[in-house]
C-alpha cells in the first residue's frame, strides 16, 4: 500500500528534538524550538506580553495567503457589502467553491490547496439554492465535499438555553467549526442574524465574537452585509455599509460590489479597507464583472478594469437643483423625511441635509 509522504509528517518540534541526537541545532533552529515549546499564556491573564521583536518575527512566519485576490487574505475577518440583488451571495458561493476545490478564481487567485468551507446561508431556500446551481441540460453542479452549506434549524429548541439570541448563534457557529474542522467561514448575511430593537448592538456583538473565534481557531471569515439606499451618482465608500461606523472597525478588510449605472448588467468590485495587502482595486481601478450561467453554475465573470467614475450616474448642477426643489416642495406639503425618502428613492439622511440646507437659505 502506498502512502503519501505527508501522511507520516511529524510536527516541527518533534523533528527538531530528533535532530538534536544527530547534530547540533543552528541558532535559528534553537529559537524556533524554544518558541514551539513555549507554554501558552495563562488563560487567567488578560494580556499576552511579549517583546515587540518577537511579535514581528511571529507575524513574518505566518503565511499571508490570498483567499480571493487582494480582497480577502487568510486569517482575516472581511466584510463584503452591496445593495440587494446585486450578487453578494453569488460571489460568496463562487469564492467558497474555489476554496473547497483548491482552484483559484481566474484573474483573482486564491488558495491552491482544497480546504473545508462553512457557508452559513441565511438568505436562500433550498429550492432557490438548487435552481442557481443546476440546469435541465447539464444537471446538478458537482460541489466538492469540502463545501458545507449551513442553514438555521427551524425546529431547534436550544435557543431557550441561552440568555440572548446572539449567544445562541455564537455558540452554534462555534459548534459547527469544531464538528467539521473547517477554518474558512462565509456568513450570508449578518443582517439576518440581528433580532429585536437593538439590532445594531446585536451586530456589534456578533462581529466581536467572530473576531474572538477567528483568533482562537485561526479562522478566515467573510461576512456579507447590506447597504441602505445610496446615491448612484456617488462612489461606494465605507459609509455605505449599514452600521459602518461600528461594523467596519471590527473588520481586517472590506470590499463592495457596485452596480454600473452606465452599462446594463455590469457590476464592479472595489476595495474599501485593507490591512494585509495594498489597495489594488480602488476607485481608479475597479474590477468589472458580469453575472453569467454558462452551464449549471451561476457566477461572476471578470471582464476588465476601469475607473469607478465611468460607471456612476452623471450628476449635473441642473439635476442637483431640480432634486433640491422637488424635496423642498414635498417638505412644504407636510410630508415627513421618511415619506420624502421613499418618494424620491433617496437616503433619509440625504433628504434631511437637503431640507436643512434649503430651510437655512430661505430663512
């Protein structure tokens, strides 16, 4: 029977100890062995204290692999956000599928080693998911066994055992990590996990917990989120993320999907925040993509790079004045800010600023 070499591969600390019987270890090997045999910090301690040089050495030794090009790196908590029906879930499944098979996505790259992926799907029903990844002509798409789709169990009674719904979800996510051994998580989406009137607080609690388990289990996590109504004439920014001022602080990186306002059906990917890599796909160089289904797999297909400004709604001074006059008229009729926002399809905050500005000018 043939066994692969990696089947019997020993831990590095064991190999170094065995080497001591045959030769003198180099200074570099001695330092490596000391680090590997160093006892973990006492769980009672609130802080882990080390010399700055030790942190630098440890950081350099950790691999900075890309999981999805320069958008998402290994061991990062990344946020992908976009408006409804733009394709967040389609891209997320495509990323998870590439990681599970060890087949990097063309034009973007990623891990070339098959890895387990947990895809928490709180958006689609089984019927909707099946329709996306099958066809009458080509049958069912062959997902790899490394790819797990996770949904909420409507019959579960375990939630009663926890003080809050957030505690229940946090515990369930950790149990799924332990039972499958997966180290790549995709959560679609964070909005569906928020309940009650304290929705923002629940989201912050979840993000904080994800950062904790990311460190504890050496995870890579991609979280999907929505954007509220936004002005299509303006570039996508971190301010477009729902609850951005709180949520994005917990993220190591973030990117968004924008919808072209000048070419029908075209989407673009834009980096919003990055710590591990560089800003390659900023406003001047977004990735243009189109959603296609050539066989039995709905996916994003890369087309080109371009400036984001070319795909925004042209906004002239005349249009600005017309918009302000229209909002002023609606406000004069006694309509509330929320009603005006719904009528004009504009964010409530934008309506408020316009009403305030117009009122100050008239006053």
